[in-house]
C-alpha cells in the first residue's frame, strides 16, 4: 500500500505526543494500525506495552481485526469503559461491586425519594427526565454539591434534584452497586487516590493511541492524561464531532498541543473515499462550521473524479420522497448492488416511511444497528390493541397491553387470567371478562380494557390512522411513554415522532385486516433473507464510520437540520457534514414541503452548498428565502 506524506509521517512518528487531524475518508484507522505495526516490527516495542483505545465495541473489534490481518498480537485494545472497569477491578477485585442493570429497581428508588419529599405521587414520577439528569451529572464528573442544574418548574427545583441525586447515590453505595455511567468517574478517582495503581497502569501502557478523539468527554480526557502524557497519539476530525449531547467536547482535540507537551500536529487532508464533486460539497459546508473547529482545518483535497455532481430534489411529502427514491434505486441497481446504497436520516422515525414504501416496491432493506418500526415498543403497544380488537383470542397481544398504560394489574392478575383461560378453554381476553367485577382491585383496569377494545370493534373509523389517534388520546399514550424509559438517552421526543409517522402510514388503510396483514408481511421480510443484498436504512449517527457508493440524505428540512429539539446548531451542521461524507460516488439530497401533514422548508444548511449541487426545483430560491 502506498501512503501519502502525511500518512507516512503519522506511521513513522513513534515517540512523543502526536495529534493526527484526519479528514473524512483519509484512512485514519488504517494509519493507526500501521503505526502499531511499525512500532512492534521495526522498533521492537513490546505489543503488551501499547494501548489502543476507542469508544465502541464495534470500533474495538475493527481495530483488533486489522491488527490480526497484520499479524500483530498482544496489543491492548479497549473501549474507555472496558479500561475503566479493569482499573476498578485492579483496586477492588471482581466481587466488591455489582453492575446495576435492573431498571425496575432504579425506578422504585426514584419513586421512593419523590414521594418522600412530596414532589409528586407515585403515578406521576418523571423517570426519563430524572435519569437523564443523573446521567448528565456523571458525564460531567460532578457530585451533589456541584450539580449542573437543568431548569425545571417546581417542585423539581435545584434543591429537590440534589436530594434525589443524593438519595439515589446513597442507595447504590449501600447495595455496592455501580452503573455504566460510574465506570469512568470511579476509575479517575482511583488513579487520583492510589499512586500504586496509577504507577501500575502507567508502567504497563508506555504508548497510548486513541481513535475518534473529537468525541472525547472530560472524564475520558482526564483518564488518558493520567495514564500517559509522553507517548500519546490521538486521531480525530473536529468536523465530525457530533456527540456533545452525551458529553463529547471537541475542544480536547483542538487543544491537544496545549495539554500534551511538545505535541506534533499532522494534518491528513486527502480524501480517498468521496468523488471530487462530493468533496467540493463537503468543503463548502465545512467553511461554514464555526471558527473553533477551524484551528487545524484546511480544505480536504482529492484526486477522485469530479463527475456526478450532488443533486437536491424537493418533494410534496415524505411519501413522495420515498417513492421517487425507490424508483431511482431500481435504476441504480443496474450498476450498484443494494448493499452499496444507503438511506441516511436525521431521526429513526423518518425511516418508517421507507420500510413501508420499500416493502410495497419489493426492495430489500436492512436497518443498520437499529430496529424496524414494527419492533419499537411504542408501535408494538399500538399494534397490540389493534390486533386484540380484531382477534380476541390473540393472547400474546393481551399479555403485552394488559398493564400498559399502568392499570395496577400485576403478574398475579395475569396468572389468574391464565388459570381462568385454561379452566374455561377460552382466550385471555374473554377469561378476563369473566373475572368477578366486584373485585375492586381489578375493576377499573378491566373496565378500561373492555371499553377501549369494544370501541375499536364497533366505532366506524375513516381509516386506521384514526384508530391510532383514538388510542393515543383515550389512553394518553403520549404521556405514558414520557414516563416509560424506552429510549437509550432517556428522551421520548423520538417516540412521539415514531407514533406520528406510524399514524400517518396507517391512515393510508381503511381496512384493519389489510393493514395488519401488511404489518405481518413487513415482519416476515425482516426475518427472511438474512444474507441477501439489501439497501441500508440508517440514522446519520449510526452511519459514522460507514460508507456507501450511493447515499440518499433525506429530510433536509429546517425542522430536522437543525433538529427542532436540538440546542446545538453547530453539532447539527457537523452531523450534516458526516452524512455528506458517507457517499463515495453519488449523493442525493432531498427535502419536502410537508412532513406528517405539517408545512416545512428546506434546511438553511443547504444555502452553504450553493454552487456545488444541482437544484432540481424551480422555486428553490423562494423556498430557501422563506
């Protein structure tokens, strides 16, 4: 393999502190692993003295695979959290702490403290907001005396949040529990307080290499500095810093030469992935990313062909957008395989429409590191009500919905229903209806299930979307999911949008039988043809590190780029940049005039691309001005 001047410099610089500012498509992971090979093979550096650290298990496995291909063994490849756990284990052994994973127990503790301080009753605990609050404190390495306060209305004020935080942490301490979010902070505390352990790890890891450094958090940065400030190489791209919402801070890569003595800066700015036209478009956007990201920035260059200028298309609705893309893919597969085509979205909820349209168009698809909309908890809940209304003998659906939203129908109730079902040789639903309604513990819950199912069965709805709208209103499901932790980041706005999109898809059907049959076909499609070539559906966040010959960057609208829920416009612009740079040969951008029946306009970020894309819309300038 031939390497350019900057790549060679990064590979051959063995000693000292080095920051490699690596543009998209510049081969940063290859350079990182080749540097390790050079250290071991040509400089006789013991592999066990090298630590390669990254953010995810997937990235860790990728580095291990590349090193294996180079016949390099014994290198310590870790994620930040797996390294932190090794430091904790070195200090306390393997049996002192238990990793706390039981969500029900965590919610019970939060419920207890909220009731104790009179903040709310046990039915109205805002679990998502509180857990997100606690996670934010952890990622920013603060204790209850230095809390980062999130503005909130009474009674959840600054003092009450401190009480909640202290109560929660004291409970963990009594039980000897630790959580995933505790690992890095605890490891930092150990290295600060135990010189022997700090010396042990510093002596062990004489050379440290860190990938994706633009996304590093304060706790991760401190951990690295405590291990080694003599021979550390970091690799990253400030233009791809997209994780500030989970504590990532690009200032650590921008200030590397200030934090690490005599650091060398190497700028790898040759893009080998993207066509010349796509690089031109990416550069146009990069010049509008704030000055703080430009400390090391110079234009990315490439020798790749300038053909296939990226194009922008504007459609009436997201369904029109998806239909056009489906037809375009049918032409593209004459040259490209499905596997080499990616549909990239700002949010997961946008992809539901593509699952629907692609199924109808017989286009196989894969959801990258995600779930089909039919598998999402909020969708499964709505489908369970619809299925039970159509088939009262659907015991699986009954089991899923009987206590959602919470009706205080516990597992003992379900056991009674099951036993009654066996005795009467009937469905769970009918067995429930035969339970003595005078039993006050069950009466209200049973009545509500019956009323909802009966209404669905007997009311004439204009379409299935109206049935879903009724369920959301009658059961207040939107409020329910706001208290039900079903998103990894503790937020629920995505779940609300998922339901909006699901309702929109369902509104195209007037027959419940037909709609549920269609859902069943999608579920079968997901299970079958595991090895078949498929178009890749992904959020941009999940596409990080991936590349496709053809990319459709969908939903380039103002409510999505920047996202209406985001308070960091710069992160949104960098996310847009990441989406653009996943494309190798062809890039399509698309926007819609309406989305979920709401008026919307093209993303203001598109203005930055003027002169580098083809605008296939007569009134583009008018729309952009609006």
